C-alpha cells in the first residue's frame, strides 16, 4: 500500500452478467453498507448493458459503477460503439481502458488506449489504464521494458492522481490461477511508481496502482500488503458478492 492514498478494490465483470446478476450487486452494496468505515473505494465495472441498472441498484451505497471500455469519440458513425459520455450518462464514474483483452482481441495500440483515456477525462470520469506483459516477454526478461513502453504510450500527459488509476495485469496471470511472486509484484509496482513519479511528479507519487490477475479471497490480503499495491482489479472472483466482499476484507487485514 502507498501511505496516504485510499486504495481501490475494483471488479471487472468482462462479458458476463444479465439482469439476473443484479442481485449480486445488491449483495455487494449490503455488505459494504454493513461496515462502519471502509478503508477503500469499491467499484464494479460491468457490461455496458448493465451500467444503468447497476448504478440504480448501487445509488445509495458506497459502491461505484464503471464501464469496461469506450470509444475515443463523443458521438458519430461508429456502429456498435459506446462513448465515455454515454457511460457517464448511464451512471458510470470509472471506465477501464487498455485491458489486455481489448489490446489482443481488438488490436488496440498504446495510441488508441491513450485516446480512450482522454475520452474518459472529457466525460469527467476516472480512467483505469491497464498495462502488463505476456509470459514470453517476462521469460525474455523484458517485463519492465514492455510495461514502461505501455505507460509511456498509453498514459496521456494530462494524467493526475484523481483522473486516473493504473492497473498492472500480467497477461499470463489473468484467469489462469497463476500469480507472480510477491517479490515480482513488488518489483513491478515499484518500477511503475518510479516511472510515474519521474514523469508526473507529485501526481505520479499519489496515483493508485492496482494489481490484477487471479486475485482471490485466499491471496488478496498478502497482495494488498505489498508496497505500491493500492488495491486490485478483480475478474472472475468479482462475479460473486461473497468472494468480492472477502477480497475487499483483504484491505483491512
Ligand atoms: P481474473 O481475476 O479473472 O484473473 O481477471 C483479472 C482481470 O483481467 C481483471 O481485469
């Protein structure tokens, strides 16, 4: 954890969830509301089809709702795409950009991700900007080089500690049950902190850096205790309220 910053526990539902899943969101809200004080911000990023209904369920609670991607433009002839302004209108307060599944499935480059982050800011929301190396890149000793290049290309110059969150998600740890060692997570988060501080000064010192990739109730507390890990971005384990709330408890431990 970084002294003085409020950590974030964020879920990413990916392409999962229908109206039947809204009960899980209600259960997350109830679980958060049962706590006297919360030492973290809490966020669920859901498919665009659910943002408005999820935001309605979460309206009176400590839970924020986010989107998982947006188009860089505000409006126009882009069939099937959704703008940051539309997600804001539906009740989102955060939007994930540059998730590795978008980079891989949709060929999103660092420049595309940077344009999307600027779109998130244009809409007045917070961007969660994702970076992370593949297994081959790590085994070749290039993890920091790859992540450094992604940060340089994907994080626009107007970044602040309030308009952005960085998520480090090693591609090989996503959905695999594999997690880097605590030492490797710590080394990468320290590298990201140094990179952000040298480019952005005090804003880079304070920007939240989340770890993502196979975070579960059983490993959350030890991961969140690592220096410069300011919370997590949780995929599969965010789909069930009980698991997500147990991961949130890891911040207290
Ligand atoms: P898992 O937690 O399912 O590994 O997914 C991580 C992730 O990609 C969150 O964005």
